[in-house]
C-alpha cells in the first residue's frame, strides 16, 4: 500500500536523449561525428570502423 502511494506521489520522469550528449564512439554515427569534429584522426576512424566490422 505504501509503495503504491509513493509511486503515485513521485512524478514520472521520462529519459529524453539530449542532442548535445556525446555520441558513442562504438557506433558508425559516433565515429563519423568524432571525425567531423576533429576529435579523432582518419587513422583512428579506420581502426574504429575495423573494430565494428570484427
């Protein structure tokens, strides 16, 4: 009973991904974004894409 009341009293917070949040370097999109921002070199880009292909 107490848990039900607590759940009703707490606001529901939905996680909305923030566009300014860093992209994951272990995704194709993240790798491309890091290269575009000059955060990683083309050599590192090739390495990470090879990692994804493995």
